[in-house]
C-alpha cells in the first residue's frame, strides 16, 4: 500500500512516503510558522523523486496534534483535502504518540511538547500503547501524579530539566527525541470519516482563548 505520511505538529515539519511498510522517501525540515508555504512543495518534491502521482496514493496518515496550532491546522487541512479529493482512507495519530514511538525502549515514555509557563502537552506511552490520555498540564503536577519508577523522556526536555531532576528519568538521544513522519508507517489504526476528522489541540490557541475570555467578560 502506498502511503503519504505527514507530521506538522512541531517546528519539525516532516513528510514521508512508504510502500508495503518500507520508506521510499522522507524529508524533515525546521520551520517556524511557515508550514503553509512549505508542506505542499515538500510533498510534491518527494512524490516526484519516487515518480509517484497523486492517484497512486492509497492512504494518508497525519498527526492530529497536540502541538503547534498553526502547524496542526495546516497538516490536518492538507491531509483532509487530499483524502477527500482522491477518495482515500485517512488515519490520525497523536503527535505525542509518534514521539514516544521514536526510541526503541521497554521503559514507559513521557512525551513533552512545551506549552510555556511550566505547562506542556504530555503523553505517556509504553510499547506504543497509551498509559494515560494525552493532556495539557503542569509538568510538575503531572509527574507527581503519574510517574512510577524509571521512565524515558522525549520531546522538549530542556524547559523542564529542573522539574525532571527530582525523578528517575533518562533522556532519549537527540536523534530519537522527536518523531518523524516515517515513524507513522507502523500505525494502521481505524480510518476516520474525512468530513468529521478534526485536530486534537487539547487547548485553545492563545489568541482564541483571549477572544473567548473577552466575550465572556462582556
């Protein structure tokens, strides 16, 4: 099966193509908020490199969040548009789950995406299975409630190093600290309805939250 895989949930925009479980092409670039101008050209370049046309695709897999509000919106919208236009199955995967799948370990894995002010988007996985629901929470509070023994940390470790120092943890090597689109090749979850397919932000974008607060305050 020919698959297009997209991960835009962080500042690492990643796209990959696979066939029969083997990666045929992959590209990962650092972006800020340029997902919209970078994603489609990257997809087109990879498909040209392997001589695929859009009609040859058989499935699309995309990270649904949490993470960068802009990145998630662009990635999910692009995946939905392609899936609808080409009449393809669409699969959504948590960005925190793909990060946890990057290192090869038997330890439970804590995935962190910095959400500022001591908070993070947090995932807790072991052998690719969720141990808790993905959450937006204070890292200090979450660790106090959920940590049990040694664990591996992936993602944005640096902002939380002081908090983590109180626990028995191991940092994943830099090369395996963030997921890539190619890691999505192992996911074969049930497909979603394209029309109802939505991102998983876990919280409102700051601008939207402020707007709603203003509305509520009259």
